[in-house]
C-alpha cells in the first residue's frame, strides 16, 4: 500500500516576509512531506486589503532554504500564466530544489485577481480550456527544451479541482497528483469518479497520487480520508503560525507507516 504523506499550505497573507520564510523552514524541520503556497494577489480571508506575497516568487525564494519537503503552489492559475514561459520557470526551480518541485495547476476562480490585474476572467469553460491547453504546451516544451528536468522526464504535475465532467477528466489524462477537498464522503465520491475517468482514458488510477485539504475539524478523524482514498493529507496554516496542528499531522503519519 502507498506510504501516507502529510503537507502544509502556508498562507502568504497577513504576515511579514521574515516570519513567512521562517514558517517554511520550521515546517520542513518538523518533517512534513510537502510545502505549498497559493497563487493569488490578495488575501482570501481576513482584511481583503491586508499584506500578501506572490506565490511563484515565494516558492523560488524560500523553497531552496528548505531541505526535505517537496515544494509547490496549490495551485498556479493557468489563466494568467503563459504556459511556455512557465515550463522554463518550473524546470529552473526544479533544478534549484534538487528535484523537489511539484507544478500545481488549476483553472482559477478568484475573480478579483483577474479584475484588478487586468486578466480576462471569462467563463468557467474558458478557464478550463486554458488549463488543458496550457498543460499540453508545458509538456510539449519539456519534451524538447534543454535542460531536461532533474528526473530526465518531467516535473510532477498536480491538478486541483473537483469538476466531474471536465476537471477530473483532465486530471485522469495529465496529472501525477490530484488535490480535492472534504468532507470524506465528498472526497470519496470524487475519487471514484476520477477512477472512472482513468478507465475511460486508459490511465492506471494508481499512477495519480490522491491529496486532500483538511481543516481543524478533521484532525481527529483523519483516518476517514484514508478510507476515502487519500494518501497525502494537506493542512492550511496561516499567521500567526501555530505549528501544533502540523506536529499532530506528522505524528499521525508516523503512527500509520505504510498501509
């Protein structure tokens, strides 16, 4: 059975840069398997005009200060990222991290990011088409642009989202990891639909790592997510950074070993 992993999404909002960078280093020292930020330009909670740091820059600046965990964004918005350019950026950061980068991608949803920074929001269908087209371009560039990623093939791609008709089909075709949300019953249902899409497109469902975002209310019932098919549990942590939940996650993971 797959090894259980845990990760933390460190929210780049309502904090100073030094404290934010130290939070990444501390989480890595605690032994999490993955570290994430997000790709937005404004806070998603609290004061909507409060301090906020950009996702790609923080991953590139702080990620190499860590030593153990994989690093990525949950998730980069394909609607305002040029895919060919992003392919080079991802490879470069992967080399800087010694092969620890995961390219997290999504269709985008936070309209304020688009409106205030001059990007076309469009429809959900437009954004999903941008996502799929962007992934195809990225993979095409990786296949021919030197240098190759550190593993000689490609940087792992995570796709976030639970749309059953389009998003999970794109996941089945292109992703190495999928990120979904709870509660466990909802995650289990989406997980089954992803398996069905894998069968339709001829993909081994075991090739896609299943990750799930959890909150404080889930920390006493994490085993339910394992039963629902998750193997990588992620927790969102914001400032002020209290690492007690992360310590609980790591202890829970270590108590499980491999299932």
